[in-house]
């Protein structure tokens, strides 16, 4: 039988030193002086007698909360269909525009008609913010955007559904180009799906940051998706002679904002085939309309 020192009482006993130290820290954080001592292979928590009742209650409360949190099931993130179809359409559109531009189909200069030129965009030629997303310099340029676009787009399609995800991505890419045009000089030109690719990354980060019910997370874990997104951006969005870093950054920011809106949509909407099909059709129609307007005025 352990006899505590005069003026102290034992308020808890554990077989693990780590748990004893943890409980001592809990009590100390509440302003209760305490100490631990080893006894017969176990560890005892001692506090002054005048604080014994409060200390015992705090320990019981802490252990109850810890047990409840550890027993909670992991938060299951719902996924939706259409992701693979969405990236297939994305890849098809990029390849189709590359062929049409390379062969000057219909006698149009697709490059001049579709590139994002800041001055022209600010004069009202909004369609260039969309058409520029489908133009590329060379096979290497389109290849990298196909790879990263399909990877990020597939993941975004899983968490938002193929149709909604690509509607958000297309609008975010166009918004990113618009903001880029506002920030650049009038003669600045920009092309490539990379703005939309980084918009897709922003969508993923926003969805990962969405508050969910479940065990409480520490600061680092809570904001780790944003940190990870910025790291990926640093590795893939900066560098290269012809890299438009501003367009990548504005695309990422636009994806973060509109992705947050998409992540807030009711699950009933995201699981609805009609909603997904309608959203995908709107996204594709925006690209078609933008090119139709651009080529019509160029002719």
C-alpha cells in the first residue's frame, strides 16, 4: 500500500509513464500542481490534498473526451461518378484544337484568334480567356498539360463529380486568365491549359480544407492541404523560360475560391446525374461558344 507524502493525495494510477506525464501536463495546464512517482511497476499522479477532488474530476473528464475522440470513425469523403469521362473529354478537346490549329481548318488562324492578349481582353474580348486554355506551343507543352490536367482533373472529378468539377475548372481557368490580363501590360500574351490545371489543383485544396465533423485536428494537420498545394505549385508552376507564373498563380487562386463554392454544394446535387450532365454540357458549351465567337470575329 502506497503512502503519499504528507499533504498529497493520489488521484490517478497508470501502468505507462507516457500516460502519467500526459496527465501531469493536463493538470499543470489547468493550474494544478502535480508530480508523478513510480510504484510497483506503475506510475502514480500526486497532487496537493486541497486540489485532489478537482484534479480527479479533470482527469476523468479528459480521459472520457479522449476515449470519445479515439472511438469516432474516420470521416468518409464521398466520391461521385463521371471523373474518367471528364478527363477524356478534356484530353479530346486539347488534341482536337491542336489538330485544327495545325491544319488551319476552315482557313482560320486559330493561334491569333484564340490567344489571351491582355489588351484585347480588357477591351471586351472575353472569349480569349477561354480559348487560350486550349492552345499550346508544341507537343511537349500540350503533353505536360495533358498529364497534370488528367491527374488533377481526375481527382477533382472524384470529389465533385465529373461535370461539376470541369465546370468549376473551366470557369476558374477563365477567371485566372482574366485576372492575369488585368495585372499584365496590354501586349502580354498567354496560352495553355496550365492555368486550368492549377485551377484544378486549387479545387482539390479547397475541398480538402472543407470543415468536416470528426476528431479535432491540430493546426498543421488542418492546413496541410494548403501547404501541400503550395509545395506542388512551387515544383510545377514556377520555372521555365516561357512559364507564365502569374497565370498559374491566378489560376490556383481562382480554383481555391470557386472550388470552395463547389465543395459547399449539397451532396444531393453532386450525386445527381442530371446535375453532372448539365454542368459538363455547360463547361463544354462555353469552350465551343468562345471559339465560335472568336473565329467568327477573326473571319
